[in-house]
C-alpha cells in the first residue's frame, strides 16, 4: 500500500510569490496578514489581497494558511477576535498559532477554523504534540531541532497531523525565538521584526579589557560565529517522507520569486517521483542542481540526523551564493510570431544565453537573438527594471516561466 503523499507547503511573501508557489507545484501556501504575524517586513497581505489569495488558491484546489503566530501583548488582544473572524470569512483554510492565549481565543471565537501550532512553540516531544491535539489543534509544526528518530517516535505515538521545515534559512536561536535582535536594535524577533543579528560579524571581548577585540579565528575582520547554513533535506527526502510527516514546509516568505518557484518545483518533482515508485526512488542530481541556482547559504541537514554537525555554521562570511541569475518573467506568448512578452528582472542583452524554467513543462537553453521594446522596435538590451520586452523563443513558452542566465563568478 502506498504511503499518503505529503503536502508541499510553500512560502508566500506577497501576491506574486503566492501565484508562483502555486503554479510551480505547491499544495498549500502560508502567508501573513497585516497583523499578528512574525514577518513584519515580509510583504504581508492586505485584507483585500488575502481574500484574493484565497480565491486564487481555492480555484486551483490549493489551500492557504494564515500566520497568527506573534506573541501579543495585553493591548493587542482586544482586536484579535475580529481579525480571526475576518480570516475565516476571507477563506483561510487554517491559522498558524504559537501563543497559548491566541490559541484559546481562536478556539472560542472561530471554533471551526483549523489551528496549526507554529514551529515557534518549540514542539520536540510526543507529550507536547499530544497536549496540543487534545486542546483541539489539527496540526503541529515540529521545531527545527527535532531529529529523525524523534519524529518517528512522535508519529508512532500521535495521530494529529505533523509538519516540518525541510528547506530554508536556519536560526541560531531555539526554533527562531531570538533575543539578540531585540537586545541590539529594539526590533523584537518574537513580534515579527527580526534584524537578523545572527548574520552580523562578531569578535570576542573579555570583561576587564573593554575595547580589546579578540578574533575567534585567524581573521582580523572577526567571525560570523552565529551564522547558520541553510537547511536542505532533499538528499534525505525518502527518510523524511517515510517518517510519517503530513506536510513538508519550505522557509522563505522574504525570499525572491525565483527562490520560491525553483525550490517549490524541485521538491514537487521529488515528492511526486517518490510517490510514483518509492521502491525505486533516488534523488535526481538535477533537483540538487536546481536548489543551487537560487540565492542561499551553504546547505546543512541541521538537526535531522541528531546534530547539528560541527560544520553547520559559516564562520568566514555572511554572504549568499547562487549559480543562476533571474533575468525575466514570461507574461505571455504569441504562437504566431514566436515572441514572448517578458518583464525584465535583471539587465539582459541580445547575444546572451538564457535558460527557460517553466511551471510545468521541461526547460531549455537558448540565446537571445531578437528582442524588441513594447512597441516592436528592435533593441540590443533591456536595462530598465521591470521593462516589458518581446523576445523570440525557440519553443512555445508557458506563462510565468522564468528566464535566467548563469551567474557570473565574482
């Protein structure tokens, strides 16, 4: 008997990213409204946009989960019931909650709206999972610190749905509950305003020697001692699925459209391949190559195998790497002329080789041979941000296909 296919849950930082996530294969997306979420700078959805997002998703048989995972103060609670009623009326399929008080209010005010327990609740054992389930939670998002062995035992002991992050940024703080941001900048990470202080450069100072900074490593610039690598469990996807998780989650509401589309499609193809023939499943190197094309830090498996390993941190830099640059988004295609209407996302010019990456079909590589402006006048380059141009395509191209080129080495 085949194991139930897990849900693929992708981030949606704004409407464009939501559409790309769904078109590139997500079963569900998670997003934040303008209140009570943990991404104050994440391009959150207005009430009108959230309603439109639910409509777009539901028309395609997909789901949306709204984040209500902030830790609110007393003066923020009075407006919460009305906001929860709005989320239900707008069409949210579930809400993500981390605070017990918010959970309690939600169960009273919108008892029919499913509640998922956020990773911010730090859930790493079966007793906590079972407690949330008995209180009425439909799903628990396990902490990133949960290991494969722990996940397996939780699955054996608990019947509630389980979700876990399989890809994206990691935080040095336990399940992302950071105090450093608040201490250094006054921006409270637990209320949606993280300054990412863990990515800054640090040196060691002894209490009685103020002003004397000692490098932790042989580097006069200091060291990035809190800077975690990014999580990537693609190489272990069979173990992930076989552990019994119901939903596999991608981090990245503040990441780019290119990131959302590429990572979502890579995991979509991998999950589908496993479900089609689990006994023959092997990780395709092309999926791993796809994950390298987007902006990311070096990858780690985090705590999945009981770690984290000693090399889970990046000590010499806080920079990202990627092998491809996103240069354009296909908005339309005219079969009679072979030209695609493309919105520029990075400088591109005639003669460059580009790769076509599509929501459904196979991609290909070609040179830009003919390019015109919106009025049909030939041009050699598209240097203006979000400039609309027409590019001749060697094959028919899908709407929302991504055009990219190999990244130049620094």
